[in-house]
């Protein structure tokens, strides 16, 4: 099975500052998808950003961007200009057709935003 | 509001019992996914259906089964329940079944097995 590792159980950031959440994964495949999901206290899962492994360009969605290092199997999430509403649990996830289209999730990083 | 609905919101039952969780996908979405989120095992993908057919299978126990009906709603059946089955069960839907598809998650059903 693929493994997705989020080594930071908790992170905090000052409001308006930038924070980077780490994610590494283990795979022997060349084509796959990576995702970051946000889970606020409401427990709803919300897609933040998605990256296709065959695309070299890092995905960006407004204040959210990724640093995708395919050779290093690293997929970090950068949140710029952090807002109070960004406080949530963040999950990194991996998916590929070679593993039966399954999703593999990391254990999550709890982000606190300090006013 | 993602447009995905799940019922019931909360469920309390006893060990050995059987329960059914229901999910209605967003209008137009053909694919439904089920996930289990528990404290000790994190977020786990259980199973995916696309237009009534099973498309992908994850760590779904044999005591669990799911199906997607012609109207595209889906049910997850959990039987011979154990204490460890207590978890938040999410359903998600997407337009298509592709790997890149954006999934929209429902609010979840919180199951407590006593």
C-alpha cells in the first residue's frame, strides 16, 4: 500500500503570515494525483488544491500553493496571508489508477491561526 | 453546503447490530465515495461507485457493504457492529469517476457503537 506521511501533527501561524505544511509519500508509480483537503471544526472535508504528477508546474489556488518535488516525493502546502478561517485540520492525499483508484490519506496537520 | 446529503447525522447503536447509512450525491454527480474517519485509524477510503457499479475498493471490511441505486443514491451497510466501528462516515460525490475529479463531501454520519 502507498503511504502518505504528514510529519507535523500541529502547526500554528500568526494571522497574515505564511505557513507551510509538509507531506511526503511513497510510490513507485510515475502518474498519480495529490490533494490537500481541509477539515474545519464543522468536520466537512473541503478540497483545497490538487496536483497532477505529470505536470511540473506547481498548482495554485488563490492564497494556497504547493511545492511539488516529484523526485523527492514531497508535496507541501503553502498558505499565504493566513486568515482565521484557515484554522482546520489539513490532510494530504494520494491517488493513482495503479493502486485501484484508492485514496491514501496522511494523518493530518492541525493548523491554528493566532490573531 | 456541498450539495451532498447524508442521513442520519448521528447514530447510536449496540455491538452486534446492523445499520444503514444513506447518501444522496449532488445533482448530476454519477460517482459516490465512502470514507471512514476514526481516531485511531485516521481517514480511510472504503469504496467508490460509479453509475451503479463498483469502481474502486479500499479498506472495507467484509462486514461492511455498499451499493448505489438507479437514482444514484448510495447506502453503506454496517453489520455485526463492533466498538471499533465507532467513527465518522463520510460520503462524497463527483461528476465522473476519474482520478482528477473534485469530490464534494457530505457532512458525515457520526456512528457510536456502545
